[in-house]
C-alpha cells in the first residue's frame, strides 16, 4: 500500500524489544502503523523508529524512475536485534 505521497518503505532492521525477525521486510502501511502504535502504548517504542528501534529502506518513490526490486536478502541477528541485508535491481 502506498500513502498519498507515493513512498513505499520497508523495514530492514529491528533493534528493540519486543521487535523480532518477523518485522523484517514489512511495508510501512496502515497495519504497520497500528501495530507500532500498540507497541508504543505498551513498551514506549517510538512509532517513527527515532530511538533506533528500527531501520527502513525506500523501495519506491516519485523521485525514482522505477520501483526497486529485491533480488536477494540475507537475514542475521538474534533475540531482538535483526537486520536484513538486501540486493536490489
């Protein structure tokens, strides 16, 4: 889902409890925002990730001539510190 500004952004790293590997690759959309809001209410995780809770990568936006496609990914981490290294085309 793209918001009105036409940015498509995914999660490429998580670094706070209770975030785990399952968050990697998620698109920031309305479902993501609702989930992060619940985490803020319960654990005080910054919903914008400004406390270092998560990292993002822009897949598509109006400045790009085409959408970036993920061709490969490598996931590493443990407990509540995970990252997804991606290759794009």
